[in-house]
C-alpha cells in the first residue's frame, strides 16, 4: 500500500508539532521547578529569620525610643521615630526587621510601623551608602555583639492624632491624649 504524499506531509507536520509541544512542556516544567525551588528557598529563609528573631530577641535591647518631629533636613516637620538598638548577644546581626507599636492608655495599639533599623533613613545626616555598579548588592551593616546602632526612621503613614500631638509637644500625663506616649517593640525577623 502506497502512502499518499499529502498523508505523509500531514503525518510529518503532526509529528513535528507534537514533538515541539512535548519539548516546550518539558522546558516549561523545568522552569516551573526552578521557580518553585527559589520560592521555597525564600519561604524557608523567611521562616528561619522569624525563628531566629523569636530565639535571639532576648539579646536585643532598644533604648532611647522616642517619636519626634524632624527639626532639620529635607523632611523638616515630618514625624520620625528614633532610638538605639543594642546587640547584647553573641552573634553578628546582618539583617533585622522590627515593629514598633504606639500604645494608648489601656495598652491597645493605635499605630504600628515596621522597618529595618540598620538601613539609613532618608534625610538623616552622616554617610549615605553609595551604589557601586559592579557590586551586586549594597554593603551590609553588621551589628556586632555588645555594639549599639542608633536609628531614625520617617513615619510615612503616621495618623494625624499622633502627628499633631508631636507637633504641639503634648503632655502625656493628661487624659485628653489618645496616644499615651508609650511604645512596644517586637523583632519580626533576624539573620546572622
């Protein structure tokens, strides 16, 4: 039985299309596995940082925590939170994520801000890290054991009530203020 020329062409084209679909499916599956692997690594790293924070937070000390209005620089008049972070432990800290909560008289949270205290804040004096094109990432600040790190962060979404109390220099001993002037801090993630 002789195969017709049209049938042979259709069979070859169909085989080619099926082969291409199989190869593309295989390539897509490999790419999916790579992306999933990266996602799992990021997830694992984040969970490890959370566990590190839970275990090592007893060695982290935050002092001189205060909210004020920036008095100079390009963000003059903006609310900022500042303080000093001390590593009282035995490991070098390369990454830290913390949350500061503004509390009312009953201890309820009015406002909270999450930030990296080791990253420089815009508008702060001193040396600013410069991005060098051939470096893959900016240099990291390492907080060594028994070292302290002053920080200042801009409060970008600070409620008007807190901002107005900071601007007028509210007396927190009076009952008229919603914010009591108290803070609570929590270390969310930590890496060594």
